[in-house]
C-alpha cells in the first residue's frame, strides 16, 4: 500500500507515471527555461561587469560582490524552497520565480548606485532559488518518481541542453551590449526570459489537484520524518561534505582558470578558449556518467572522477606551462565539471526515495551553493598571499575529500 506522501505525489502528477508525451514536454520546457535562466540570471553578469563599474563609479570588486550576494541569498533560500517544492510542486513556485526574475532584471537595468544594485541582486538570488537547477530537478524527480530510467534520462536531457547556456548567452549578451548599451541589453534579456519562462512554467508544469490536498497533513508529517531521520545519520552528512567540497573546487577553477593560464605564460586567447571548453566538457562528463550508472554505483563513479579532477589540479602547476600540458589538465578537470548536478539526485533518491527529495536537496544546496560563492574569494586571497600553486593544491585537497567521502558513503 502506498504511503500518504507517495499517494499525494502520484496524484500531483495525475494519478500515476507521466504519459511519455507529457514527460517529454515537461523536460523540454524546463530545458528551455534553465538555459535562458542561467544565461540571463547568471552568465550575463560577467559581460556587464566592466560597463556597470564605469557607469556606477565603482570598482569591479564592488560590482562582483552583487553576484556573490545573489548566490549566498540563493543558498539561504534553498532549504525553505525545497520544503515548498515537496509540499506544492513546481508550477506555482517556478512561475512566481520567473515573474520575480523578470522584474529583477528590469530593475537591474535602472540601478544608479551600489545599494540599488545589491538590493536587486538579493531579489535575483531569491528568483534563482525558485527557478534554476534545484527546482527543475525536483520537478523531474517527482514526475518520474518510480521510474529510474525516465528520471535519469530527463535529468540528463535537461543538463545537456542547459550546459550550453554560457555558449549561447555570453556572445548574445556581448552583441546586445555592443549595439545598445548595458541598460537596454538588460531590458531585452528580461523580455526574452519573461516571455519564455513565465508561460512555460505556468502551463507546462502541473499543479496539485484538489484530491491531493486532503492528504497534505499526512504527507507533510511523513516528509518531516524522512528529513529528520536522514539528517541525524552519517550518510546524509557525507553527501553534504562531498558535494560542498567539490562545488567549491569547481567554482574556484571556473573563476581563476583564465587568470592562472595567463600567469603560466599562455596568450589570453588560448586561455579563454581552454576555459570555454569547460562547458562542453561538462556535457561530455554527464553523458559518460549517466551511461556508467547502469553498470556501476553512482557514488563510486563520481568519486573516481572527483579524484581525477584532483590529479589534474596537482598537475596543472607542473606541466601547465606547455600548451599540451595545459590542454590535457583542463580536459581532465573539465570531465567532472557537471557530474555533481546529475549524481546527487541519483544518490538522494536511491537512499531516501522521492517523497522528501527537494527538502533534502535544499539542505545540501545551502552548504554547496554557499561554498561556490565563497571559495573563489578565498582562493583569490590565497593566490595573492602564497601563489597559484597553493590554490591548485587546495583545489586538489577538496577534490580528494569529495572522492574519499563518497567512497565512505557507498560503504554505508
């Protein structure tokens, strides 16, 4: 007999597994909104940094602090948003987040000083917690609750498409900036995001039918029991450590790679080209990981790839001055760039089921997303104090911690 939470989840989707056509439509809709969402709410910022600093009479560091603030706000919002996703599904929350994100980007185009910029990016952080990967993953996990293959394929398709967000939106944003200036470019991006995300979230996702509300209290109690039991035991905290450590390592390399490659003597064009490969490699890594998960434990696959990333970080200071050495180390590190996003859902569902997935994922995101915001700042300080070699050593240590922790998790 199904538990109250499982019954409510099935009713939320319409009483059973999704029809193939409906499941594909939901994944396709989310792939579009994630691609545009990451492009507008995250990647576009780097293109606007210099002109914003000039017009707002601020330093690049002061402008960059706005993005750090938005990431920290998203981390703080992750646990409560996860609970709301488990309780109410994604339709209303993601639609509201799309409205907020659109309004925030429009407000961004009108800022005149740093306090206004920081206030706007606090709203962007809230919007990101409602509409980006964590929320989209929760929708797909719920949609394919008892169907592991459908869930894996849906998550893979979503992340493969969204993995090209930077490749699409960095040049598009640069083109808009060059032709219209940063304020008008932001208005255009806000319209692109709003016209796509608001209707897709409102109409492609399903709300909770009235019959499911009668079981809300019982389902909420069961979800709370699952979360309480999970957070009191070692496996959950091993996942927190593993994905927080790896998230910080990946964020550090993403931020500092171009600067470090130039420091090693490579031309800026080559450094930027190699860094640009990380997005493509993240897609490759996800494809490899998903294929291997049918034969090997997901925790061990991720542990092996995290360990290879650590090796790459250690090798970069040693062989990275040559073009071949730089390419090989970037390729090795890049293969693990996107696997955390598809491995964590697999591990959480495998151990705890789908009923409280978003609540548990939200708690882990509170740590991992905060580390993604703070680790690069610490890495910059370490590089200035002791050199980039120590930064790569710290990255390697974080990858090793993530790998060993996942091996320990697998053994429990």
